[in-house]
C-alpha cells in the first residue's frame, strides 16, 4: 500500500547545489495563504524525509521560512517560523552531533550557544518572542544558518567538508544509476 | 492502538464486530507515585478485562518493535489518540494500512489538540473522520466523516464524548468498506489547513481584554482539562488564589476588563462580559457557581487577573 500518496513532497536540494549558498529574502507584507501552503508542503517533505527541521531554501524557495518538529515525547507538534531573528544568545555553548537533509548521512559535532532568544511570525502571522534551549536552540540556529547560505559542514575543516560533499555526490550518482 | 478514554469506546465498538482483535497497543503505564502500582491507561485496562493481548512499547522507532508488529500479520490497525509516532514500516505492515480516527474535520485542526482548538476558535461545526494514515501530520486520505454542530453548551468534555461515540458507530462500516474494497478514499483539501498545536500553560491563562466571545470559547474549550485559569485576591487576603472556570456563557456588559459586574460572576471583558457558571478553586472539587458563591462570596467590583 503506497502510504505516502496523500502528502505533497518536494525535492530537497543537496550539496553542492549552489542555491544552498543563497541568502534568503524576508517575507514582505505578512504571512499569506501562499506562504502557508509552502509551509504545509515543507512540513510533509520534512516528515517524509524524515527530518526535524527544514528551511525553504532547501526546497529551492529563497524565503526566510522554516518548519520544525522536534517530536519530543515521540509526539508530533510542528512549529513554523517566518522571518525569524535571534535577538540574544547566552555565552555558554554546547556541542551537538548535527545532520542535515541537504547533506544526507553526514553527521558531525557543532558547538553553538546553548540558549537563544527568538523573534518570528508563526503560521498565523502572529509575532512570537521566546527563548529556545536544548535541541530547539540547536535546530533553530542550524536552520537559520540556511537562511544566510551557511551549512553546518561550513564549520568543519576544509578537508572534512570536501569529503562530505564528495560522499553526498557519490551517493546521489549511485541512487540515480539504481533508478535507471 | 490507543491510550485515553476515546480508545476505550472504540475498543468496545471493535469487540462488538465479527472481526478478530489480534493485539491492543497502548502507551506504557505511568508511574503513579510512591508505593503505588504504575497506572495503566484506560484502554490497557479494558483490553486486559477482555482478555486481549496488550503491548506497551515506549516507541515504535526500534526495529525490534517494528518486526514484532509485522509478525502479527494483521489486516488493519485502528489508531485512536495513541500518541506515539508510527514510522513507515509500521504504517506499511497491515495489509489494509493504519486507519486513524481523528477528532476534527480535516484539514482543519491537524495535530495534537483538535477538540479543544475547535471550541476555542468558536467553530460552528466539528466532526470525526476515519483517515488512512501516512507519514505526515494528519495528511492522509479521508475514508469516512461524521459531522456534529457545536452548541454554546459544548465543552471539550462533551464534544470528546460525542465524537467518541460517533466514531465508534461509524467504525464497523469503515472496516467493512476497507475489507470488501468499497472504501472511497478522498484527498484532503489543500485549503483551510490549520494546526491544533499542543496546549501549553499560555493557553490556559485568561486575558480579560479579549472579547467575551473569545474568553467564553477558551473556558469551554479547555474544560474539564486542563482548564482555563485566572487569579483573584479576596478582599481580606494578600495572596491571590487561582480559580479554574469550567463553564460559561457570554452576554452584554460594560466594565474594566476583569471587573466583576454583579454578585453572580458576570465578568467584564474587552468587549461584552462572561458569566461563569461552574468553577473550581484549589483543594476543592468543581462546583456550580451558586454553590461556589455560598462558600466564597465574590461581589460586584472585585477584579480578576
Ligand atoms: Zn540543514
């Protein structure tokens, strides 16, 4: 039984796609139904992948939009971010083994501020200000890097980064060959 | 598969059909505190009473749990308020897939708290739907729908019970349609999607500057659980007590938001006024307003925060 039939699943860009280096543009004039449709489809795409966060540029849309679901307590509870900003971070940093749907099957430890204060518009266009900590802080900082064209592998040594890109390219070639 | 009372009603309905129930999945028992036995979920208890096999894995992400489920070789899984994520190997294991009973008219109120969110938003109609589950958040095709209008007397509690019984009634039809191949899966609309995000403490606190219609909807939408709340400092006390209103209506009324306008719990809002007709204070059970006021007089002019 094809269980994914009902979902709107978009293609996720992978490295070294140059669009992943683009700086995303602010959403002007508030959150519209078109933005919500994009967020719905991004959410489906993220769950199907599966992943816990996705920035619009990862599906080729150059807008400052992010969807996320940390699935805490093994329960789905999605979050949506339009024009997110980090207002403040604390000095303490924490390492976390990050991964990325645009750099599949590569994981490495990245050090980031342990807490950050966010401001964003939610799915309904309401302004929210809140502190993020734990996995939430890790994930939102990772996703917001995407909006600046930065990937987590950009924090690694040049050698490690090149190896990661080569590995993704090779895996993609293999799966394309399999499909034919 | 299920955990709260909703699933107990569904399980009873399933037992009344000619179908064999191979296994019941429920969330693991919760620790009940010192010296007490862990608390099993209602559906767990109901399944045991009916001598049905019960499994309570903590997660279905593990390969071993997925294999154990696949080995049951079931035709169909019915999922009601289960609360664990079903990964694709689980969704794909039953011959006819997994069918979820979802307590809203999709695509409105996808997610964790559809019953409460529908009332809190002042929806005129709600319903229960049988949905063919996929890996998304309540994105699957709809197999069957029962609608019910919402009334000014509805709370999350009354709507829950009504939807549970509508769901139980439609379940035999849904199952036979799937079994004999006459089911008509219908795609959800791409328009009108909303998300019923989990309820947090910020949803419970009453903001008296909102309209009376909104405050009334909030009180009823969160009743009986987790309940809306506000603080009131009795004239002879220094510390506020936390009050949980459980039932209300709204009417005309003018005053400063939070101001009590008569001796029968009419409270001014940003626009109009809310009359609280059932409520609870710490350490006491829920009471009708008249009984509450006999023990705790709240006069006109008091301010709720
Ligand atoms: Zn990423």
